[in-house]
C-alpha cells in the first residue's frame, strides 16, 4: 500500500473520530448535538375552551323521596314536607309453659318508644317541635301529602319540644320520659327517643303490631330539619315494651320458662317523606337539584393538543347562574361533578369512584360564576382515551363541616346557562404545558 493511500485512510478515520467525539456531551460545556436538543422552550398556556361543551341537557327523576338518605321535614319557603314510615310486625303471643305444652299467652303492651336521628337542624330555629301522627297502614312510594292529609289533620299522638328537651337536666323530661340519647356537636346530630305511655291503643294484635307514623315539624318562625333514613342505617326505630297474659295473670317475660326480653326493637320496612313544592319544569337552561332529583349531563370535547403528551396543570369548569331558581331553600348545598362510564344520555351510568369534583358550598341561589376544579378528571381522560368525556352535575346537601352530601336531600334548585346561550355558556379554563418538540432549532 502506498503512503498516499495510508495518509488518505488516516484522514478518513480522523474525520470519523471527530464526528463521533462531537456526539458526546461535555459535562462542563453546552450540548454538542443540536439534532437531539429541544427545539423550543418550556411554556405554560392558559386557554379558555369556550365551545368545548356541547349537547348539554337536564333530566329529572334520579333520586326520589323514598330513595333519599335523609327524610326531610320542612315548613318554610312554601315547602311543606313530612317524614313517614311504617314498622314491621312483632311477636304477639309467646309460650307460657314448659315441655310439649304449646299454650301461648298474648303480650300486653306497656309502652312504646320511638327513636329518631336528627341529622340536620339550624340554631336559628326557636322552640323546634316534632309532632308525631298515626297514619294508615300500607304507605308506600306512591303516598302523597294530599292522600295522608286526613291523618295529619287529627290530633298528634305526641308533641316534643326539642329545644326544651336539650335544655332539660340530664337531657331528659322526667314527666313524659322523653330523652335525648346523644348529642354530636361536631356533626350537629341529635338522637332523640320519644316515649308513648298509652301504647296499648297504638298496638294492634290483628295487624301483628305493624304501625305507621308521620312527623311534622314546626317552630316559632320557619322550620326545616332532616331525619336519618333506614338507607343510611340511621332510620327511625320503634321499641315495644310488653308483659305477658299467662292464664289471666300478667307476668314479666323473664319469668316464663321460655324467657325473652321485655322489649322488641324494630326498624322500619319503609320510610320516605311526602311534600308539596312548586312544579319543576325544564327549559333551555341547565337545572339541578329538587326532589325527585334533577341532573345535568355535560359532554366535553377535549382538544387534540391535550391528547398529544401535553401536561395538564389545571382545568376549571365555569358555570354562570341564571339568577332565578324555582326553589331556594336555606340549606347548605354544593354542585358535584361525577363522570359517566358510558354516554347513554339520560340513562348514562355514573361512575362509582373517587374521580369527582365539588364546588364550594353555598346557600340559596348563587349570584356569581360557580367554578369547579376538574384537573383530576381531565388527567384521567388524557390517560384513558377510551373514556367517555361526559359528566353529571348534581346538587347535594352539604355536611356542616365536611364537603360531603346526599343527592335528593334538599328541595333547592339551581339553574345555569346552557351551551345554547352564546354569551353565558359553560366553559373550561385550561392551563397546560404543550408538548415539547425535540430536534434542531
């Protein structure tokens, strides 16, 4: 090989070596490979998605009174609401002898106690009174206040002043036997037990002790409370206290050969509330709340820029109230956003997970734009491109301390402008970092 060829080969190898060295980055100097460096700067973009919400609609009838977790009792704002419930049967005869003797004796009721969980009340009410009425058996989800009006028109079985009972020594009325069993000041819950001494008149052996009752609330001015429902495992309970007629002799149940307690505790087989409210009609706006509950379905279109490696920093849903509502109760409520698993219109199933968004609580009708942060939901949709980008808006009654609540537990309604209103339509305020492109500047 000639020296000329050797020099030429050496030159080629040297050039390749320099090119290779150029592709290694010196840790103490700037990058040497512009082909592998970002072609732009890291930027944060804030964009108003004014037309991303389309085909939004409101639908009625999701949670009815008998499905609610709270039993509403109200006498204000033109709303008259009264809890109703019916207890199942109890044992009416017991064995009074031993061995093979099957002789039984009837129970003789001494008294009855009704336990109620007052889960929501206001300190603004004075002389809050609970009136208990006996109702006809057979009440169900079709019962109405008009149909039960004759039963409520009679004299109540008992009237209890809850404020007086809370102020009594030991939380007990020594004359009537009524007692406040528990006061949970943290969650504003009161458990009250009402005693009925003349319970024999309420007990019906042919009906096996089944009993239907209704509660009406009143105060010095207006009144509104919520009782616990059996669906919340804090429903009304009835305890019968009885003795036994043993061949003409009244004896204690514990003294019989087949001894049993002198009391029989029963929950309720059915509970609900009957009420009168102004009829709720839907229009071109978005309506949520009321009983039975009304929801709004929002369909949200995600721009392509979010599908392509963008980093979502914040997403806020903005809803503009119309300023009018059919019913505006003083209850504390909030708007909840819950995603749907499949978009089937009014029958879309709501996802039972923690990907929810809540507004701050408010009372009455909101007067300013309601803003709800939905960042978690948007990130979920970005990660799972097969998810339906649609949500339900619901109005929930708010706990006094925690942002939790129940749908169908308030008569309040809220109306927002829909996408059919060009000036005040729902919108998404989105803050994100666009995809960072790599390559030569």
